[in-house]
C-alpha cells in the first residue's frame, strides 16, 4: 500500500462520472481533492471518513498549503488521538462545490476551458455524499467503520447512512442538525447578499479579472463568524475593551477589540476561500432537510441502516442548539437505530467542536473503540 498512488496527502482524482445531482443535472467529470492517513486493512474494515464544515477542507491533519497552519482537526486526528492513523485508515475529501481542488464554481469547466462560475450546477449535501461514495469506490473502501463530522460535516455524517445504509457501520454527528431553520437560512442569505452586492462580483464572473469580491466575502465571513461563537465567550474574550487605544475615537475605526477581531477574521478568510464556493455551499446547507428527503418523517431516513449513532451537542451552541440533536435522537429511537447522545458544556458556542475539548475526545474515542 505504501506505493499505491491513490493514498497519501494532497491527492486529486478525476472520476469520469457522471454524477447525477439532486437538482437534475449530470456532472462529468468529477474532480475530488482528498487526503488519506494510515493504512487500509486487508479487509478494508478500518476506514473512517471525516467530513468537513462549510469553510473547511481536506487538510484535516496536515498543514494547509495556503495559510501554512496545522490541519483544522489535529485535536481529534493524529497519533494517540481518538481518530488515530495507527488504527484507522482516515479519509478526508474536499466537498463538491468547494475551492480546494474538488469540482466547484472556481474549477475549470472542460467544455469551455474556463471556470464554471455561476454556471456550475447547484448542489446539495446528498450530492456531496454521493461524490464521496465515488471516491471510496476509487480507494477500494466498501464499508466505512465510521463517518465523522461536525456542523456541515455532521449533516454529511447523517446523510451517509440515509443515502448508503449498507456502507456505514457508525456515524458521529457533532454540533449539527437534520435541517436548516429559517434563522439559519436568514444568516446565510445576509452573507450571500454581501458577496453579490460587491461590485467586483460581476455575476460570479470575476476569475479573469484577478479581482475577486473580497470586501463582500469578508463581510459574509464576519456575519457568519458571530453565529459560531457564544455571547458568554465573546464577553469573556473581548467584553467592551478598546483596541490599542485609551479612549473612543468618535469615528468608525475598530474602536473595540471585538470589531478588530471580526475584521481580521474576514480579511484572513478571503485569502483562502472562493466567493462563489461560499454561495454554493451555504445554499447546499440551506436546502438540507433530511426528513423532506424521506417522505417528511426523519425516522424514515434511518429505517434501512444498521449503523450505530453518536450525537454530541454543546450547551452554548445557538446556531445548532441541543434541541436539534435531541430531535435527531428521537427519530433514531423511533426507527429502532442504536443511538447515544451527550450534551457537553463549553463557553465557546458552535466552534467548540473545533477547539480543545477533552470531554469530546473521550466521547469520540470511546464510541469508535466500541464499533465492531
């Protein structure tokens, strides 16, 4: 396996497809950027798929090629961690519609030789999962020991056993939901409108100019980032403290530390993410409604799977509050699926799943070790 070109870091595969999308389009070919860690067992039974969130990528435990920062989940993935390449064959793929190598609006449409832009078909969470299944076929993985994800990654982790009930033995769903609420959709729409109001957006056709709509995307990121935090966390970290000054400026500079922090989050984001991808992925999340996909009853989504489920929520997460996880657990119970659930305490809001959390590590480690 050491010499198999399919496995390793910074991999890109072009699959012929076609991939039939929920919107009715056929996508072909399908590019998927991914990374693998560890060694696949002879029987293929130790594969763990990690699904990333909205602005994440395939670099779950390796340095990011643009920012140089460590992988986004090194707290969870690595030697001695709950997801350990010494025990697991770890796979993380860039989602369909993203901008880190997988097919999306920023990638080249082979039919015309230039970026898709807004001609790229609208996608769904289930389309992302189907693309991942194509990748697993390429990698020789028939059945996953587990699929693991937080936030949008949790949506994919829920969609996996619903879409491919025979291919998943366990699912870990962290800080997530089975459908977007009106409030979730509203926040995303503010972000999309900020991008589209930027004069540089040009209807999504900005690639040739080399001047992407960074101002609009930065504002979108700032608005979204507020939803990832908690009021208590913001107060503890910033309060009403001023930024590098003794008194208010009586102007519109970043007087407050929290303003400076949000501006930094927006500016640093635009260096690594594509504005059109932001539109497409937020739309995919807004369309997500697992019950709607299964006759209006969430329990129906899980009736055909024998997978075990582990759900984790955080008490300060107001983006996907604990009630959302409880409704999923009730549906799992109604379907007869094996499910465990825990609400963890954290001051960090929705972002808690990405931050240092020994309790989360213990829960995930214990659950994965129990999966036969």
